[in-house]
């Protein structure tokens, strides 16, 4: 089946620094990628939708200057948390949709960010 | 807009018990329906899916039937195992593609 890989799987950083998380589709071309955020014991909250070569579409309430999303190729999307603060600590999960829309999304393993 | 509602957890069962996790949805058109499973500290894995009314998705002993008349997609398993302990998410995606809408998740704990 389709594989989506995220890196890093966990990261600890100091407050005020920026952190980049990568999401790669390993065996298919992902025309659309989605970034989710998950708090402990809660569901996934969609942050933004990115299409290759165009600007990401952010959900209401998500700061686009805070969470920079780049989808420069059909196999790579990146999420950069800029000037991270402790409240940005969370589990970030990406998912990808292939060219053939079978409906399902393929999810990465998730990246746990801890901001000190 | 589209939405998904799941029964609240946590659900605690003994091994070999019967499992039902209720899921109902609100959507326009004919969405695709999914169940995803999340094991502790991991991402989501697709468990099963159904793309049209009356379809039954099944995998690893789990089943769910797309019921348009009741707008439901309840997850069932006849005999759960300890290894089934996880959080289960019901989700839908519109027939035009686009974003996946999740339910709130139901935590399942299976005791030996």
C-alpha cells in the first residue's frame, strides 16, 4: 500500500526557535497533502490543505504565518512551526492523497513536537 | 457542513467480547466512509472503508456497513483481542475529494 513518511518523529526545541517537519510520499505522487494537529486524548484537527505548486489553504483559526506549509514537489510537503512556543507542543500528522482518488488518505507516523 | 459523531469512550471490554462503536454522519451527496485506528504514539492506519451505500468494509475481523437510511457506519468485531486496544476514528470524505472529516475518536481498552 501507499506509504507516507514523516521526519522527525519527535523533536524538542527551545522557545523562539523554528522547527521544520517533512512529509514524504514514498511510492506515489501526492497531489494533495493535509496537515493535522492532535492534542492528547483528542481528535485530529485539520490545519491546512496543500496542493503541489500552490499556496496552502488554511483552516479558520490557524495562523498561516505561524505554520508555514510548502508543497514544492509531488512527494514532499513541509510544515515549519515558526518562533515556537510551549503552546505549540503537539502531535502533528500529515496525510496524502494520490492522483487516483480512491477516497482514502494515507497518513504519516506523526511528529511529536515539544517546545521548552 | 459535513460532520461525524462517534460514541464517547473509553470503552473497556474483556477479551473475546463483542465490540460495537457507533458512528453517524451528516453529509451532502454521497461521501466515502472510513474507520482509522491509532495505536499509542503512532499515526493513523486505515482499518476499513466503504464508498457507497450498503457497502460493507471489513478487515482483521472488523466490519462496518454504510447505511444511508440511518446515516451510520458502526464498527463491529465479534471477538476482540488485547491487541485491538487503540483509538478508533470514524471519518468521511466528500464525493468531490477534499478534506477528511473525523469523529472525536473512541478509545478502546481490551483486558485479558
